């Protein structure tokens, strides 16, 4: 298994565990990741999910699979390669509880996208971010979809077109990262955040995630009414 999964006090930690290969993810790993995120959010007492990694790299992207003897059709490419990637993104979006990316090192390509898809991104000052797919003339439209409503479109366009690798400070300045902490205190920062979340009621945390997921697609009045309904539901349950 290339994922390590632990749970304590309603906090599930899913850790990418292929450090000798930069935590590159194969298609089977993506399916496993999507299933793990979905399962972690399904528990009645689930409060949050932390996506982390072992070794110096968070995730250097998607690993190259075995070469095909024949060129796949567009339909085959969609089902074999694209759908597992989208399933990983959607598992995070659809999770009923917040998902936190704990990025301790380089997050490149798919690694950058999956971290961006999370609701909160805590970065070590050793973290780096890039979308380098255009080096091979591959438009990273799937990764770009993970950035929607998470990162300013102009920043996403810059990362894609320039092939630049930005540091954690720049990522925080542009909204890609929620906060940056010194690497020496990175683990402590994650523990402190998860301890705070673990002390909150699941119903309140689920309301926050539902609002984060849905409100950005609403006009302002609808978003306010949606928030009011969520709050009323939480208050009536306490």
C-alpha cells in the first residue's frame, strides 16, 4: 500500500508513502486515494482529513504508467487516465468534512493540484509549487480545474504558461497556501490545527465544508441565505 491511513479523534490522516520516488502517484494510487478520502469523510464522528506525505517531497506529480502497445482512443484515455484524476479531486470537493493539505516539500503537477483542491493548505517553508506539464506541450486543464475558486485565475495562468516554480511565501501571497510555517515547527503547526478542529462538533464542521463547497457558485444574496439556513440547522441540532 502506498498510502498510510490513521484516525484519531475524528481526524483521519492520509499519508502518501512513496518517498524514494518523490511520492509520484500511479493511476491505482489515485483510485486508492479517492476511496480513502471518501471513506474518511463517511464516519459519523469524522471532523477533518489531513493529506500529508513522507520524505522530503509532498508529491512530484503523477507517475508514468506502463507503455501501451497501441495508442489509446480519446474514450479510452478518458476512462483509463483522466477519470481517476478527476475522481481524486472530486473526493476532496465532495468530502463532507474539511480537507487539509500538509505540504512539507515540493508539490509539482498533480501534487500542486491536489494540494490546491484541499480546503486548507499549510506549507512548510521548504515547499515549492509548479504546474510543469507544458514542458511536454500538455495543457494541464485538469490541474487548472482543481485551482478554480481556490487560486486567482491570473496566478494559475502564470504558473501554467511560465513553467515557474514558486516558493511557499509566494504561494501564500497568491492564495495558493493558507499559511507558511518554518519547517522545524511544521509538524507542530499541523498538530495544533487538527487539535483545534478535533475539539469542534462534527455538525458545525460539516456546515463549514458545505458552505465552502457551495457558496462560491451563488450570488451574494443566495450565499447569505444559504449560510443562514446552515446556521439555523446547526443551532437547532445543539
